[in-house]
C-alpha cells in the first residue's frame, strides 16, 4: 500500500495548443449516412440540448484504454468494474489497494482488436502519456504500481527513493511503446444507456465513410464503454497519438465531417461540441 498522504494532483493541459472554432461547419456532401434518421428515445432518456456542455467531462488523472478489446458491444455488461473475469474488474480491485484516490484512473473497454505479442495479454493504452503497454492477467497490481502509483509526500528522502525504485522495477516488467495512431472512439455502451447504444452505430458508420473520403490514415475507429454524460450523447472521444484527449458531446452524424476536417486534420477544437 503506497498511499499514506495526499499527493498534489498535476492538472493536465494539451501538449499541442489547439485553435478553437465556435461551431461545427455544415457537411459538404451527403455520404448516405450524414442525415440518417435519429432514433426516438423514451421520455426519461431524452438528449439534452439546453445545458452548457463545457466542463461536463469526467476529469481522470489517467485514462486506460483496453485496445485488445471486445467487439461484441451489444453484449457488454452494464458495469465492467463489477463483472468478474474482465480486465477492468481486475484493475478496479487492485487500484483500490495501491493507487491514490486523489489521482483518479478511468478504465474503458473498446471494440478495438489490437493483438498482443504474447497470447493472453491485454494491450492497454495509457493517456495522456501516449504509451502502449501489454499486461498479463497475473501482473495487474505490478502494472498499476509501476505506471500509475504516486509517491506519498510524507515520506522521507530514503523511503521516497525506495518507492521510486520499486516503481521503476515494476515498469521494467512491462516495456512501453509510444502510440503511433490516433483513436476515434464513440460511446456505444448499449446495456448502460440506450442513447449512446443506439446513436453510436450511426456515428461510427458516418466516420467510416468520412475518414475514407478524406484519406485519413493512422487512425483507428471503434466504440468505447461508458464514459459519463448519457444526456450529451453522442459522445465522441479523440485520443491523439501524443496523448492528448478531446471529449466531444451532442455529436450527430452530420457533425462528423466537421470533426474530421477541423479536429483530426487541422487540430482545431469545436467549442459547441467540446465537453473538455
């Protein structure tokens, strides 16, 4: 147990300054998916278009993305963290023991299918570090200590040195690689909320066509599990290879061309969609 006193949290800022534009431009073409019919939701599951959207994202210190994920998003359990046998439930169980709660870690399942070099390992992306790590099922705690633990500020110099050495030794068990692709992940957690679950396939379909239309390379597209803010569906998270993460909400298929053009290709933020 490393946690003995609160460690001052380091707030995150973009590695690359991003120009902001107020609104998303109108689509230039109709791909066939651009203006598709939006599902009708029950009265208690309506989309919100009135509240301010800025600063509505969760604020994790680190975000872990399961890149060797589960493509069967329709059958994802409502809560991975309480579903035995999943990598997310394993992480959840261990992080209570070894991580500082003042440095929250969010872990998300995806439909991505990146293959580990060792069978049985899980490929995890660490953001905002911009790292790819493989973790074996029996080494989850060591991974968390090596990459995600903090050094308590009430330790003396010698104890701090020992903890830092332990972290370094554990990190050495999980060689990291720099990420070399961007990710576009749409919340599609159907069993958690119908809004994300039904909007996501429409948004993914439009992204597939628009990415191809613009010849965008080195970008992976998929779905991501619950990230908070169902009322702001569709929720689109863009994970840049340098570790920057952009959260968009209220995204509908007709916004996709603007997101690809401005955010993916020109590194600009669209303020009307930007959750943080």
